[in-house]
C-alpha cells in the first residue's frame, strides 16, 4: 500500500522535495488530497506537473487553502489532476539545472510517464487485468493524544481533528495489444473517505442536535485510457483520455444549514506523434484539458446571531455575551473553469561531431490558448451585525431580500462566564429589548460569468555539448535560452539556462562528477487574483433602521466594499538559481552532495 496512491506520495525519499505539515498530520488521516510540495525551496504553487508531456497544472487558484467565503474557495491545488501511480512507468523530478524545454515554474518540474501495455515473459503480446482493494480506518489506527487535547479530539466537530474515518481504495486496470502494433491500457480507480464528526462538538447550547453526527466526505474518481500505435518502426502515435474529478464535502463547525461541497479535477485528452528520422527525433503533441474548482452550498446567506433561547444551537462555553454567536447558512455557489488547448513541437537533432566535441541541438515551440471563467451562480447575503429590537416586533414575512433576518427572542444577558452586554452599550435599554435584527447587509450580485482569454507562447533553443578530453576525462555543457510571453500579463521574459559537468576518466563504478549551473526560471500565471478583483467589485452594503423597513443601498463611501486586489500591479515572478554538486560512485553505491541557491523575485505570497 502506498498511501492514497498519488504522485506526491512516492516522492518522500527525495531530499529536495519538502512536504507541507498538513500532509503528515495524524490529526487528519481521512484526507485524500495530494500533498502540497516545495521543490528546492520554491513556492508549492509554482511547480509544473506534467503527464506524458501534457500539462496538468491548476492555474485557477493553485495556492488554494482552507479559506471559504463569499469570494474565496477552499481547496485548489497546484496538481490539477490526481493520476494514480499504479499506471506509471516513471516519475521524474527536475529540481535544478532544468532544461530550457520546460517553463512556467520557479520550484521544479514533476513529470509522470504512463507505461506501455505489458507483454508476456516470452515477449508475446497478451492481455492483463488487475483489481485491488485497500482499506484503512480509525479501527486500524492507534492514536497517541496529548491529555490536553483529548476532549477536543473526541468531540471534534470540524475536519481539523478526525477521531473517526473510513477510507476505501479500489483500483482496476486492463492492458494488452489489440493488434501487434496497437496497444491499450485502461483503468478505473476510486478513493472514498467518510469522516463522521459531532454536529457541534462540545459547544454549549446545541440542544437536540448536540449528540447528532454530521459526516464529511472525500471522493475521488479516476478514469483513464491510453492507446499506443506503431504504424512503422520510425513512427509512434499515442492518444489518451482522462476524467479525474474529486468531490469534497464540508460543513461549518459552528453553523447549521452550512453543508457545501468542492469539486475539482476534470478532463484531459491528448494526441502525440514521435517520428524518428536520420535528422533526429521530432515530437508533436496536441492536448486539451478542462479543470474546475467549484462550490455548491446548501444556502446562499450567512447570519451570525447573538445567542438566545431561540438561536442556541452552538456557541463557545468561554465566549462573552458579545461574542457568543449562533451562526447559520453558507456562502452560495461559485464555478471556476479553466479550458486549455496546448500545442508543442520539439525537435532533437541527431548528434553532430565537430573535432572532439559532439553537439546535440534541440529546438522547440509551444502555444497555449486558455479560456478561464468564474461565475457566482446566485446572490449572497451576509448578516454579521445584530442590533437590539426595541418597541416593535418582527414582521410576519421575510425582509425585502426574502431572508428571515429578525428574531422576537432577545439575546441571553449572561453566558457561563457571567459577561454581560455592557461592552455593546445594550445594558441601558436592556429591559426594553425584545429581540434582535440585522441592520447591515453585505450583498454580492451574481453579475454573470466573468471570462477572459489568455494566449501564451514560448520557444527555446538548446545545445548539449560533450567534450572528450581523452585521458583527462570529459566535460558536458548545456547552453539554453527560453523565451515566453502571454496576453494575460502582456509581458515577455527571456530565461538563460546553463550547466556544466566534468567527469573523471575512471571507470563508471568509481567515476567522480562535478557539476555547476546558473539558470533563471519564470513562474506560472495565477488567474485567481483577477477573479478576486472582479468578484469583490460586485459587493455592496445595505442598511435599514428597523426590521419593518426595506433595505436601502448605502451611498457612504466609507461603508462601501472595495477590492483589495489590484491585478494590473502584478509582475511575472521569477527565480535565479546557482547550483553546485559532486557525485562519487563507489561500486554499487553512489553519493551526491548538492547545494542549490535560489533568489526569488516578484513572487506572490
């Protein structure tokens, strides 16, 4: 068993790949997301993930996180698709001295290669099938919990502590050759994780719901098929189709009617042709992917009441009256979609000998067309500031927005720590207060779908030169230059790549190699900031003087909601790298000491 069977799970043996703390936390064994990784100290959302040479990067919101709000979505990961490692022949991690053929990263490159269909031991084409089941749960887990955290863990109401979980992994595949030159590999994998939690934990006032269980889910599906065709010895054609969605279900620990689900992943299709001629190897690939990061909520409103005998489902036992809140609702539905059409052409020339040197020239171009969209599917109503209800009662109908935003039951004057409402200035009129209502509303319009296009282009040239020094050894030098640009940032970049390697003339079992490199890497675009800029601009604030009045949009500039993002100020992030390494072979063993220095500029944190 290899954890959840994803790519990053098998990279823990590499010293230059660092994992985030959450991926190794024993508090959350029910999670199934691939871990966020930092390669050579780079930001975890500035890696380039590739599958068979096709990009599978999430450019919508790769930083992701746990924030869930009116304009922000939780989830989001740098690795857009979660391919299962049982299909792979190899995973290559480029952590330094990266070729000019790769771009859009300041950390590193992770390239996964799907294997060709297996043959019988005799070399005869045959068919193979596989199915496996893997299970783990809290019943197969021994927890070691600090005594100060035992109560919090046992009565957990949110995903940060998971005392119970049940995880199931099913993997199946079939592979073989339809004809002598036509092979197929196909698979279906799914990971299902169920995380039962208490409705409100050990919080006060939960009432009839206090002993109930609310369940969160993590569900990943992986459909994949790939065809290999060799019409001649010099031509190979590959075609693949993948559908890899994931659905994570959450709820707010201290709010009722707060379930929401996050959908990520999506589709990828690719067509690749490799032609070997006397001049060299020419590779052409055309790929399409459709990725998303979307939210579906039970509700599109958020109400934060002061605790009362009516609004009493959950509040902290240590809270003062002014901060003891019973929340309800969610943040509405949002779609984020990323459609990418990519073409790459890469020509590696046959070695050219000049005097005592061998030159391996490589040139390539790539073009990307991306269409990105973000759409709030419904209105959002945010009520966070209750006001005292005096001298009147709530209407028998919802407010002008259709929300029940008034209560005829006044807040509790004391909670367990005997703090009163004095800090809110309510005590003077306490005897006249009959309830609470909201007099301030933050309102987000759907505003329709915001879409924009991005055309990205790049080209590179590289010469890999080998100098044969005879009895002194040999030197290998790689000189590369990469050019990139796009319409999104309207900026171009030029990235030089240089590496040199000296190898002693000893036999391969005892060879010593010394390597040096100086390289520049430009990062990927993060489209989320333009989306946030747009969605924040759709917010407005509304006020009213009593629950019987209609809401009126505020014209006070100080009360308006403004975007904290300024997309036009961003620059393309980049990182300058210096590296040095020495490798010593000792028979069947080898040892490498490598130092990498990265100087990041214009990074978005």
